[in-house]
C-alpha cells in the first residue's frame, strides 16, 4: 500500500465503478441505480488504497474486512471487485439473472471478494461489529444507509462497538437523504446523524461524499484514532454523478423507460469523457 493515496487514480477508479455499475444495470433494465452511485467514491478509496485485500486470494487471512450493510447496492460492489480483478467485468452483465454469481444483494457464498451476505437492513453493521471484535488486528469497514439507521438493531451494534472501544471499525453512513419510499425527512426525520454517533461514543467525521480527498483524509483520521470506533457521515446524492438519476424523486429502484434510458446513457457518455481526461 502506498503511503499517500494517488488521488487522480482514485478519481479514475471512481468513475470506472460508476460506468461499469451503470452499464450492468442498463443491460439488466432495472435496479438500484441511486444507492449504488452514491457510494462509489467511498468504494474507490477503500479498494483503491486503504483496504488490505488480495484479488488472487479472496480469503487471504491477512485481509481487512468490508461489509456492505446496504446490500441492495451490491452492483456497485461487484463493479469494484471486477475492476480490482476478482473476476472478469463481462460477468457484470449477469447481475440478478438465473444462476448468477452476482445476485441483486451481496452474497458471500456466491461472489468472490464479498465478506458478508447482506440485504436484510440493519444486520450488516451488526456483523461488522462482530468481525471487528473478533479480529482486532484488522480494519473492518462498513457502509450503512441513512434509511437503514431507522432499524433499532443498528444502534444496538453501534453502542456495543463504542463500549468495546473498537478503534479498528470504520462505519460510513451513506447520507443520501432518500430511502425506498421517499425522502427521509418526510418518512422519519434522522435528526443530526453526527450528533447521534458522537452521543453513542464514536469519533464522528462529516465529509462531502463526492470528494475523494475528503474521504481519504477522514479514513486517515479514523486510523489515527486508537480508543474508539469512527463514523464517517458522507453527504451524498442518490444517483451521484448522474444528474438524470438525481432529478428523479423516487430513484431508489428504477425500471427504465426509453426516455430515462436515453438520459442515463447521455450522462454515462459524459462520465466516460471525464475518464479519458484523467488518463
């Protein structure tokens, strides 16, 4: 691992993840576009620099752990794993099809590189706390959704993590402000997430979830914290990087009509041009 992250390389990886995720879901014709695209910057930082992992040996004993608690964003994780050589990118076209290794929600029994099966919201973070507790010499990273934090089980896990002083645990909150049924503010106000994590005993950092440098700085602050776990609250947009998707009020799960597909494809072309400029 490099001492300092190569920000340009991470930006390129982020765009690559967005592109491959979107192409796979366009091929499928439906899926969780919004919540996948809001976490790609974080996935790029982790899999591009901070996470100890080995694509040639997914069960490498020395690896760090990653848990995607919001398991419906599995396609973004699959794109990341493919780009990091866990399997061929051509496999992404099989997402959620019969017999696939890449189901709609992350499954550790099917997909190389997935450390924990998730999708039942609230359970992934509990598993991550258990993993961090059992392997204190490793870093455990977990991404949770802001809507997911309405589950009481999350806060039981968060309280235990603080009580056990799990400084090897980093929880990213994808604060994209929307969930399945609409905006969080209309369904169940989350109040101030940073204040809540701090009250539960975490070091809490709030960052722009589209800013690669800011995310890297927050991860490094988490690594420097030695007596408590860290929560990184990511200020994100659901559909981040794709104005056509951000503008759709109910964008948790999309089934594509011709006009929506055309708009997404136009944004996709724009991102591919941005990738070329970074090479």
